[in-house]
């Protein structure tokens, strides 16, 4: 049996909308942003699971919920079989050693007042690793693994003395210095130049492979996800609409939304005939999401009342390929 490192069950997060003073007096009920709504995910030992979708679909919120950086409204989160949903900060602190995150913005995620050596050694000190020789050895080792060599040239630098790619290498090194079992990477290369992206992704893949780390890779770029991830889950307006291996989603996408995303990926072949799958308009407001299937307002395969009134459930189409669409739930 493959070990499940992280499991999310019916994970939900609602953010209350703050209204103005007079609207608050007149309003009879509170409004909520349905950021994440009933998400179920399993992340296995040593795999890279991609979480993809448009901006505003709830990907980042899902990653932060799993990391317990924000509190879920409902649902459960399990880490290596332990329910961590309601643990307080003191109970979570020892687990932080095994759960790390790489943030999207390398310019905001590093403390400008700290040197590279201090930034990378801080997680170890917070987790009680105080032996100076061990801390120094680990810092030098992870800097070498991150291709920031020679380490002695970087260890005393400040973030403003580094390029964007070097900053993201430092952020990645900080996440892996404690040998975590699970890492969330929230669009770790979206703010980097194209020439640097491949290097950072290669670094992440190398660290994941050598350390057998489970990895949640949040992205809106399916062209990258197909080369990086073992499995991909497609998210739309707070819900998972399709999930499967990378080959299943790339070669045989089932959900109309997944098909549209896949067809939008550029193909470096001028003779390639693109088959357009058109989705209209923008993603609806998560404050008042559409009834039934949330994609029905933009779906090119809209089938009438069943899509408008009935919410489709994830159905296994074989070999773990899950899809939430009435085209398949009727079969």
C-alpha cells in the first residue's frame, strides 16, 4: 500500500464579507466568500500533486488550509494519519518541522534584515537544533544542494543582494533544510524569468526525488504542471472538478473546463491545428456561486436543468481518474 502523507476530507473555508456600517445595519444575513468548498485530496509519499486552475479558484487557500496557516470552517486535515485539524499553535509547532511551504513571492517571503545564513538556520533554531556545528553543516549542505555555490559567498549576503532566482533558491533551501515529509509550493516560479524557471523546477524535482518528499505544487500553468507532477487536480470556484494522473488529464481530459485549460496550452509546432474549446466570460463571484454545477454558466457542454440545479459528484471513470460532470454521472 502507498502511504498517504496528507489527507483532506471535505475541506471548507468561508471568509465573511465585511460590509459598510449602514449595509451591516440593513443586511439580514451575513455574506461569505466560498473560497474552498468540500475539497477531498490524498497526497502520497514521494509524489508531486499539482493543484491547477484559474486565479480565484481557491488553490492558494487550499494549500494554506492544509498547512494550518489559516483555520478551516469545516472538514478535516490528516498528516501521516494524525488529525491535525484542531491542534493549537503549541501542538502544531513540532509538526512544522515536517511540513514546510515555499511562497510565491521571493521578494516578500524573506526578511530583508536577515542574512541568508540566518534565514536558513532560523527554522532549525525554532525546532530546537542549537548545536552550532550541526546548524552550520546543514546550512552549507542545503546551499550546495540549491546550487548557491560556493556557500561562503552567499551565507552573509542579504536578500537585496540576490537576484529573484537566487532568492527563490534560498526560500526553497529554507523549506528543505529540516528534511520535511511534506512541502507546499505556491506558484514558486510564476514571478521569475522564463530562463530561471527551469533551474528552480529542476532544483525542486531533485530535492523531492532524493529526499522522498511529498509535494503539493500549486500552479495556473498546466504546461509546467504536465512536466513536473505525478498527478493533477483541477480546481474551479472552490471545488475539485477533475483529478487523475498527469497522462490521464493531458491525453484524455474529461471535464469541459479541463479540456479548455489543456487546449489553451501553447504547442511549439506551427503546423499544429488547435481545436478550440471556448469558455465564455469570467469566473463567477465566490460570494454567490452558481447553483448546481458551478461551471454551468460558462460550459460549452451545458445540458440544461440538470447542470443548473444538481451539483455533480466526483465519479471514478477507472484507474483513479475522477471527474465531476453530469455527462459522466448519468452513465
